[in-house]
């Protein structure tokens, strides 16, 4: 199946723009928001990465039945 040259050119331009965006993103310092896994945040800090840790865990310890019951308490 042959694609029209304009479509191929447009797709190439889109990929080039995406690659430039990724290159720009990776050339700047990274700021990370870490949710849940404190060890992951600690590893990043050891590598001098700016990281904000959010202490979070799933409601009811991840038990879907208890989470469903808890969600009904507010209604």
C-alpha cells in the first residue's frame, strides 16, 4: 500500500516535533512527584533529583469490598 507523499511528509514532521519535545524535556532538570512508594522517592533524592513525595495508599488497604462499603458511608 502506497501512502501519498504529503501524508508521509506530515507524519515525518510530527515525529520530528515529538522527538524535539522529548529532547528538550530530557535536557532540562527533572522534577518528580512521587505517589505512594517512599523508597522510589528516596532513590531519586540520592541521585540529586528534585522529588516531592506524597504519602498515599489505596483506601481500605486496597480491599475492593471494604472500599465499596466505605464509599457508601458518605452518601
